[in-house]
C-alpha cells in the first residue's frame, strides 16, 4: 500500500497528462506561455479571487506575499507552532521574526485565543511591531479564519493564508486560498493538488499586491524584464508543470476532492471509538492532505507505527518537532513560551495512508490493522 498513490493517479490520468507534456515540448514554449495563463485563469476562478500568480514553489509563494507587504527587520509575523518549517522560515528570510502561536488539538490549526495573547505580549515587550499572521490550513482543513480575522482586525494585522495543504478546502461556500488578504498554495507532488516537480501559486483580490508579486517573481521587473525597479527573485512555474496541472486540476475538481472526503468519513466511522479522529467543524470542508489520528502516548504512537510497518502499511509523523523547538529560530520567536498543545501533538499524532484512489478495502485494511495492533498494545 502507498501512503499517497501518485502512480495510481497517473495510470488514470495518463492519456491527458502525456498529451499536455508533448504539447509543451512540441510548442517549445517552456517558460510562461498559454499553459501557464490557462492554469492561472482556471485556478483563480475556482478559488474565487481576481488574481492567481503561479511561482516556483509554495515557500516562494509565502515569501512573495510577505515581500508585497514590505515585511522586514523589526516586524513580528505570527505563525502556528504546529506546521511545516516554511510557514515561519519565510519571515526570517526577510529579516523579520516569526512568533509562534499554539494550536487547537482537535483541528491542529492556529488557536485564535492564543494568537491574541501572543500579539498582546509582543506589544507589551515592545521590541517587535506586529504586522501579519500566517494562518495555515493544516492537513487540508482551513484554519478558523472568521476568528483569526477578528483578532487580526483588532491589531491591524494582514492575514496570509498558507494553503499549501489546504487547496480544495472550504468554509461555507468560500474556498481555501481566498480567506486571507493573500493566500498561497504549493504544487509539491504530495500536496492535494500536486505537479511532477516543484510549483506554487499566490492568490489575491488586491490589484496592487498582485502587480507587486508579478514584478517580484521576475527580478523586480518594471515595464519589462530588462527594466528592474525593485529587488526581486526568479520564481516561476514552468510550462510543463502547468500542462500537467491542467488535467490534474480537472480530476481534482470533478471527483478527487469528493473521493478523499469519502475515504476520510470511512476512516472516521471505523476508528472513532478507539482513537481521537480529526475533527472538521460545522460548515468546514477539508481536502485531506493528511488523515491524522491522535494516540494516547508517544510510546503507543511509536509502537503502532512500527506494527503497521510490519504489515506493510505506511504511516507518517507530521510533525515530530514543533516550530519553537527548531534551532534555526531565535528566542524572540517564542512568544509567550507556552505550547502545551503542540508539544503533545508532536508526541501523539500519526498520519495514515490518504489519497483519492484509496479503496474501501484499503481503508478497512488500515483501520482493522490499527484496531488489532492497539488492542495488543493497550
Ligand atoms: C509544503 C508546505 C509548504 C511549502 O511548499 P513547497 O512547495 O514545498 O515550498 C509551506 N507550508 C506548508 C504548510 C506546507 O505543507
């Protein structure tokens, strides 16, 4: 069994994907061109925003958003403590300080009460200026944007949605990557919508941010590429990846997003009485980048992982180390220094195989293995 079966997906979509790749090669338009514009148009329409700007990867997408806001030294950017490194790394890349905020155990996402506490603490300390919050849609579930937005508005903070894992999620009729002032995603192969290499995108309704980001990702271009009006970077999605993403996005939109939700419901049904299963609040829809259960202890989690492996069932620990424990960050990043939820999650989470081509039989096999092994361990 595969943790995320990209081979199976390719078998299903092979004809369309191969045709797209050949078309790009035959056209010799390897950078930019019609495939990239077509993809940007379709993604912006789906997400429900005016602008989609593709770029080199999900980390660059976050960086470009912070650059558009002029984030730099002396600025505080609030980031959940339980996330992938990039969410906080980008603030540091620009000389700003990521300040970590604890999360909610049931949803794994940023806790808006902790956010407010940490913003207040930062203001009291007086060393950094609160500027922005990076709210991550962890494991596919949109963060609690209504609550986060309320806090952000009280303190004049910009909201950046890190939708690297969240593409396809919803709150009501709103789609992930549309909830921040700027939203970003990643097309890393294992993400909900992945390409066959690196790729990313930025989404926004704001014309000025969109224009700045288009400039930043082409060396700070002005009127044209050889007129450079600001210091930028080189970050673009290549045409072959855009071509690959077009049929993959169609499959995602038409059935994959629903298929992962079906698999997730089956897991929850089969597992909810023995482990803590992930919670999707009313009105929210997840795109299930991961299906993550919580065990009783680190010993139990580690033993279950090994037992599943011996049955050839892969599982992963996302994430074993909290942001506040990463040596790369300074002590100014510690905020109020309290991360009890993240500390516990790092010891007790386990992500199970999850992808749109998982069959009912696969889900049952994984769930029975979890049940049997836990009954031996407990
Ligand atoms: C994967 C990921 C990123 C970075 O995306 P890349 O395309 O790998 O640069 C950022 N944030 C989160 C939450 C991610 O999971």
